């Protein structure tokens, strides 16, 4: 007779058999996460189900007690194994450590020996009785304290596992959420049935359906494993990686079915986020053949490249993406799926494009600089500059104007204008160019037809750029470019043209300055030729005049001397006129000699060492009679050794004689003349000081000008030509020396010069002079 107890036993037996198949299935899927825990759980459920079936089939209490004890092998193992499965399934290994998990499994390990030895302590059940129902005979235990402690522990473990699954379910995408809900129901239903039985709640007061319901739940999990093949899909990947990534992420299995995706991937691919899971990858990428092609190349057999870039075209918006493919491997190393990462690299590509463009512009500027700086001819610079600007921007036409007499005049144009523009004046009040002239700011008009100021030189022009050529805040010209396409200059780079204009402005300004300098140089050369001719004429005239004067002067001197020798035949008045003629004749003779000396000294060179100490001594001897005639006292301070300078001896003697003669001439009788020569480092210094009349302060500035004489009331009767000091200055400066003087009117004067020693270097001479100051 097939009664209820028999049905109960058969159901448990069949469930155990089916659950055994779950063990086989879990073993076949052992590379998937949680498979080993599920396999161990299935073993525990099989043990629990078989022992419950055997207990129901037993006819005596003793056998039932033995079988009930054996059932604790399954009962004690289910709670910790279920928690381990939940932890692995949800990826919560960081939630609890392995040591803590072993401690949590300790109550189950203790419960098993307690159940087997209950007769000794009665901690699991105090007593057992046989409950007779309509067609059931089952043990009815009176539970002891160890049982209730284990029950609390078991339900805590089960509810902890439930918490993990619920948390994952709330954070998962659609596919994962369905799996998690099924797992939650699989946990809660047997847990509720077990709790009802333990608490004695109807209808499960005597019948414990927990192993049956747990086995059914395990079978559901197995079905998911077999049919959905989704046990390997780890929700933790979604939680800790996918959901928090800005990059698009797709997780696909071996059949290229998307089992997880994030919102970034949906956004990039243009799909609703909730619609991606469960779709085939080829379907999702149907609108993106370039991405599909790249994915196939990256995953092709033998390909060692797992990352590359492509253009994701979508509604005229260029989006550059980087595709990375990562294999998901199981414990045994077999590939179970792939993670596809889609990274939006548009900004990076744009930055690279901008950097490359900037580099190209800088290179072009350098080449343009070399081109327009290779010549200083204005017209060539203009041609090169305009050609470069047209080429770099893609403009269809253009011209350059330059500032001429406060006007802008077009000086060079490209082809493409119907009428000649060279020579045309650009008015500051007309057109876009006029605005640039007034404001000196560049203008970029994308659509000239919409600009009320536009003046058309070409009917085809749609876009125009006018950039001022400015150097040092000075407008030197305009660069005007025109394009037939309104978008041409946007692509060509407005900022580049502005930068280019600065280089063109500098090149044009340099070329114009060069042209101006060349013109001035030509004028200077012409002037130099004229001056040289005048100088030659002057020299010739001086020589001619001096030569023509010296002959008659010589004759006049002879005649006058003869007349003076006939003194007894002359009246006093004739004698006075004769003395005047003799004095004037000698003055003219000295003037001629000084002019010839000055001219001769300007033409001669300096090629020998001169002992200036010996030269000074000779000059003093030459003026000894003059000193005695005026009763002057001579004091000298001269070195005993020779002092050598590089120069011309006759010129230096002339300079010394002039200074000595002036000192004697402008010192009254009974005065004093002091002559000194000393060496200061690399310079020799000569001075002649007198106690004469001195020179008024207002006359001192012009002392060394040719033919200038500082005549005062006391010196107006002294003869002179005004050439002596200018001759001294010319000689000394030709010898790399300097003339100096100091004079106080009424007290006397000091005149002198310094010359570099023959052995001195120019730099040493300059240092010595600065220190001497």
C-alpha cells in the first residue's frame, strides 16, 4: 500500500539521487567560482536526505536513533558550507577571513560528536519518543541545550549568507539580480521550513521537510549552473570594478554573450543600460563595424596584441576609443570569458592632434623665418611671406599692404584678383581693413556677406582674415587673406596666422630698414667721394699756395735784409716801416711753415722707437737763448734713463717745441718755466708749466681749434698764427696720446700730453690712464 510515509521516503530518496547528479555537475564545472562549495553542500544534502529516508523506513526506535545520529553528518555540515558558497558566489572573501571562517565552522564540528554521544550527556536531546500519525511513524525528540545553541548558530550562518546574496542582488545588473533572487529564495524557503519544524509550527510540527526543500534549492542552483552557465559570473566584478569605472566594460562568456556591462559601455555604444545583459556581442556592435573589426583582430588566433585604438563614428561626432580585451581564467587555467574595456580617448587624441599641429606650425614658422630672413630685399620678403601664409592656411587669395606716409598701400598680391591692386590705398574709414587700421587689432570674419563694412575685391570670397603687421607698437602693414569656403580658416588656424603675422612684420621691417640703410650708405659713399675730392683739392691748393708763397717770401726776406743793411740811408720813419715789413714777412713765413708741417704730419706714419727723454733735452737746448733773453728761470724734472715711445721723431719734436715756445712767449720777463717728464705705469707724461698770463676761462674751450688765438689785453701784442696748439693735438692723438692743460688767468698755465710706452699694450694703457685720473 502506497501510504504517506512511503511517499515521504520515496521523495527523499529520489531527491538524494538527483542531488547526487548535482555533485557530478559541480565536478564538471569545478573551474567556476563556488563549484567546490556547491559540490560539498550537495554531498551534505545527500547524506541528510538519505538518513531522513532511512529513519522514516525504520520500524523500531533504536534503529531510528542510530540513523538520526548519522543524519548530523549532513545537518552539521549544511550551514557552514552554505555560507562558504555564498561568500565565494558573491566575491566577499574580504568580508571574512579564512581563520574566522574556520572558527565559525567549529560549532558544526562540535555538534557531530555531541549527537553521536548524546546518551552520555543528553545535550542534543533529552529524550526520544515515537509519534504515531495517521500513516506516519516518526521520532519526536525533546531538544537539549546544545541543540538550541546549534540551531541559533545554524540560522545565523544561513541568514549571513542570505545577507550577502541580498546585498549583491541590490547592486547587480538585470542578469545578476535574477540569479541572486533565485539563490535567496533557495535559502529562505528551506530555512523557513526548518524553523517552523523546530518551533513546532503547523503544518510541520512532526514532519521535517528541510532536507527535501534544501535539496530542491540545490537542484535549482544546479539548473542555473547547467542551463544558464552563469555561476562563473562574479557580481563582485560589477560592484568593485565595473560600476566604479569611467571606462565602458563588457563581460562576455565563451559564446560571446554579454553577461555584464556598465553604464559607460551602454553610453558609448548607444544602448540602454538595462538592455545589454544577455545580448550577443555581435548584435550590440552591429552599428559599430569598426569596433567589431578591431575586436576580431585583437582576439584572432595567434594575435599577441590585446589593445588598440579606433574611431567610433556616431552622428557626425568623432569619438576615439581604445579597446582592451582581457581573458577571464578559471582555477585550472581555462578561459571562461572575456572582459572588454572601451576607453574614450577622444580628449587624448585631440590633445595629440593639437600638439602635432602645434609642432607642425612651429616647424612651419621656423621654415618661414628661414625663408623670409634669407634675404633683406623687401619685395622678395613680401613674396615669400604671402606665399607661406597662403600655403599654410589654404587661403584662395591675399595681399600685403605697407605703411607709406601715414597711408596703407597694397604692395604685393597673389593671383586670383580680377583687377590689379598694387598701389591701391586702403582707407581707414572703409571695409574690414579700415577697422583693423583704426583699431590695430586682427579681424576674422567667417561670413563677409553678413558684415556691413565689407568691401569686395573678389566676388567668390566668403571668409576674410585681416591681421595687422605691428613692430614695437607701430603699424607697418596689413596681411589680408581671403577664402571661398567659410570654414577654411577655422580648419587652417586663426591663431597661427596671428603668430605668423608677427614674424612677417619683423622681417618686413628689417628689410625696409636694410633698404633705408643701403640708401643712406650710398649717399654717404657719394658724400665721402665728394669730401675726398674736396680734401684733395684743399691739399693741392695748400701745397700750391705754400709753394707759390715761399718763393716770393724768400725774395722779400732777402730784399728787406738788404734794405736793413743800408740803415744809414734810412730816415727814422722809413726805418719804422721797414721793421714792420720785416716782422710781418717773418709772421707770414712761420704761418706757411706751420701749414705745411700740419699737412705733412697728417700724411706721415710712425714706425720707430723714439727716446723722448733725449728729445726733450734737445728742445730745451734749442730754446736756451730765448729763456736768457727774457730772464726766465727754467726748472726741470727729467728721468736719467731713456724713455722710449713709438712714433715719428720730427713730429714729436715739433709738438715739444710748440709747447716750450708758447710757455716762453706768454711768460713775462723774470718769470719761471718748469718742464717735467715722468713715467706712470705704462704711460709717459710730459708737462710744461709757466707763471705767465694765463688764459681766460671763457676762451679755454676753443684753444685747440685751428687758427684760434686766446687774445687778452695782456697778450694782444704777442705774434701768433693760432695753429700751434691744434698742430700739437693732431700729432699727439696720431701717436695714441692725449693732450691736457690747466690754466688760471693771471697766474699761469700748464700744457702737456701723455703717450703710451713703446712696450705697452693698448689695454694696459687704458688701465693706467684710468688709475692716473
